[in-house]
C-alpha cells in the first residue's frame, strides 16, 4: 500500500494586494514538507486546489513542479483538481509539463470540489455542476490517451483533429477520481476503471464499506479486472510522540478549520468531546505512532485500499517544526511497520 500526504496549504490571509508575506512563508514551508516526505521514503504528496483566502494552493501543478525540482522519487498529485471549472486541455498540458519535469511522477486527482468559489470565478453556473464534470472528465481522458483528438460538447468549444502538447513522460498520466460519498461517483469511477480516492472526514469508517463495494461492483459489471483496481482512503491526520500531545497540538488547528467551514455551511461548532470521539471511533488519524499504525491497518482491513493519504492541517498557531516532525514520524516510525505488516499478511493469504 502506498502511503502519502495531502495538503491544502492552510494560511492566515494576508489581506493585501501584494507583499503577501504569510503566503510566501507558507509556500516555502509547503516545499519543505514535500522535500522531507521524499527524503524519508513516503510514496505520494498531493496538493488540493482552492480559491479562498484561507488556502494557498490554487494551482497545484505549479507548486508541484517546484517540488519536482527538489525531490527524486515521490509521486506528485493534485488532491483535487476542480475539473468542473477548469479547461481539460490546459489541465492536461500543465500536468504533462509537470510529468516531464519530474521524470514521470505526475498524477491528477480530479473532482467536482467541495467548495464552489471557482464556479463564479471562472464563469460557470452551479446548475451545471454535474454536467460540467461529466463532460470535462470525458475530454480529459480522451486527451490522456490520444495525441490528436476530435471532440465536441456543450460547455466548451469543439476540437477538430488537433494535437494536444506536450505529451507526458509516462505512457499516460494516472487520473484518479476524488469522491466524498455520492453513490453515482463510485459507480462512475468503477465503470470507467479509474482509481478512486474516498475522503472520510466524518462518521465511522465502516459506514463507507458499502460505498467502496459499490465501486468494485460497478467495475466488475463493466468487465474490468478487479485485481487491478486502485483505491485510496484520505482522512485528516496528525501524529506526535505520544497520544495526548498529538491531540493537544492538533485540536486548535482542527477546531479553527472545522468551525470556519462549519459556519459557512450551518454546522454546529465542534467540541473537544466530539473531537475525541472522532479520534477514537471516527476517521481522525490523530495520535501516537502506534495508534496511527493501528488505524491505518484497520482501514486496510475494512477497505482493502491500495493507498492511504494523510491530510495535514496546519493552523495559524501550529509551529512548522511540529508539522515536519509529524511527517518525519509518519515516514520513519509508521510507514515501515505498516509496510511490514501488510507484506506479512499478503504472504499468509
């Protein structure tokens, strides 16, 4: 199983037109995180696209290209690319460029996005939310498989026998679908034989087992090889030397993020008791190295996933040294044990 990190690049907004010092510092920190993850042998680092003042990543492929120049083996992915409001041609060109820079380490994680700021920003109507994604995914997949294409749709000008360049170093760029829990999304991913990443941010993890089964059933019904299916599980993450320290250090950042987003969506404020419940019974991967090992193995037992992405949350008051330490513990204490246990279980089975 691949083990990696996902980040949205949380930031305290500068609130200025230029001289964005917080943004500059956070960008340098993000690159340092990816460099460290590569050095300690993690498999993937993924950056999520947002168009808000509280997140710094609006163009994942640009930041990942900078990371490509300072890393050697780690795969570089978006998490997600909001394909509904993007141009699939430009998206492919940008990630193909990343692929060439990185010697074949680029991936696209395409999704509809849980935030909707990009729709008015780029001139799209939310009533076309589903239709836009379906159409643009179709175009992206065609470009990924063919050098010269002809294509027509409703929401973009047609393409008549034109080549899309540059072409990637890989035979094709891996395109994952990022989903939250909508059954139609699982069916789409399975039918198209695409790798799927499920973000589990609430509830108990076992509630998502029928959703994952739906993905596999759709793939089987479409005639795809079940043994080749790739499944990623993504949950919020923080690790420290002991459990209580992890909880105390992470909760302020978690509370800040969840209550900020929750206020926009009409959620009740998160409490420490709810946080502790999510740590123990829910998807929150927050604790000591052994607790994180146990929960990753539990996830694998539930889902048979081929990838786990740890979503880092770095609040305004979280010292960057602690974030780096969490990454280091993940790569040096957790990953080796998880890999050893999974290798052992595969031999037994």
